[in-house]
């Protein structure tokens, strides 16, 4: 089970506000940890590790948490993992 945080602009109409309030009340709980593919050091494909105890991001105002059934890796992710395009690592 994977979760991700998605930013979303919400219309400030009375309908949108009341609809969001009712959704927030009916939401299920968010687990404290999630499964995540993590790169902690650059290297070959073995540098990509699947962690099952990765902290779930906090739900903030104006954002949603989406439960993913499937996920993929993009080419840019392989470039970051290999060190071709440097980035901050967790």
C-alpha cells in the first residue's frame, strides 16, 4: 500500500467547503507508516530500496493523501538514483 501527497487548489464556494467538511468527517484513518521506494545513496538498481516503515506525510490544509494501488519509476528517477542528476537524498 503506497500513499502520496497531492497539492490541490480548492474552490472557495459554499458548496465546496461543505462538501470538503463532510468528506473530512467520513475519512478513514491514515496509517503512521507506508511502503515507499527510497534512494538513500546513488548507485545501480540495488540502491533503490523498498521500505515498509517509511513515515506517512502529514495531512495539511489544502492537500489530500491518495492511496495508490500501483506505482512506477520514471526515467528521471533512474538518473537521480544513478547520480547523473544530483539531488538531496533522505
